[in-house]
């Protein structure tokens, strides 16, 4: 699949996800003192698992996602058409919160144990939540 086609597919996937979420997506906010804040950074990515390891990899990814500062949503799902693919949808208050999460010990541990189960990466799309 060409890079341009991948971008279109990823963009379509992000649009479909947000369309399905409807008003709920727009209502995602976090209380910060006197004001409500909306997340400003979103990420959708595809991971290809080693054949037969998708469920194990999904479990590891979910374990490493507990209580990440600045994270509003972290959704891990099995691809309905590809037995080895995983989709991850993330909403973050800021891009910097996402970058900082990759340094957390629990996330580093998930990467360490999950990497041998990863065959590669597919589509990746960054977006600004509406």
C-alpha cells in the first residue's frame, strides 16, 4: 500500500471513528480548576502482531496504559478483517503528554514485553480532536 493511500485510509478511519462517536466525542473534557479543557492531540495507529499473538499483545498494551498523566482515552481493539492487526486510538490533553508517557516505567515495561510480539506497524494518523 502506498504512503499516500495509507494516509487516506488512516484519515478515513479517524473520521469514521469520530462520526460514530458523534456528540460524545465533542463532549470529552477534563476539569482543570475553574475551566473545562478539551484534549488537543489524538493518535490512531495500527500494530501488526506476530501470528497468534494478537490477544497477548493487546493485554500487554492495556496493562501499560493505566493512569497516564494527560491521557483522556486509550482504546485498544482487534481489527475485524485482519487476525493479526490491532488498532489503538488515543486522546491526549497535549502532544507533550503523549511524549512524556513513553518514558513512564509501566509503558517502558509494556514496550519491552510487547516488542517481541510485534511484527511491525501499519497506518498511523495524528489528529486534532473536535
